[in-house]
């Protein structure tokens, strides 16, 4: 799933650069494509590390937000 997220975000960055190349006031740069892909990669890696060490649970009501007693 995270691979799909990375690919979609990187493709979005490529699309933005392609659109910028058609505008006279803007220029497309391959460095920006690399920067967008690097940011997407760091976000995916950060999310993977975060979910590995932090436990998440669903809260359907405000009362569910109380810390569980151990």
C-alpha cells in the first residue's frame, strides 16, 4: 500500500512539472521531480517507522479516548 502511495505522489509531482513546462512564465526542472520524489519517499519511510513503534486505535466516541488501564 505504501508503494502505491509513493508512486501516486511521485507521479503527481511529475505531472505538475509537465504542466509547468507548458506555461511561459514557469519552467520545468528535473531537480524538482527528484525533490518531490524524495519528499514522498521520506514521508512513506516516516509513516512506516511511526506505525511500527506507535499503537493507533479507533475512537468512535469521546469516551473512547480515555487511556486504557494496565
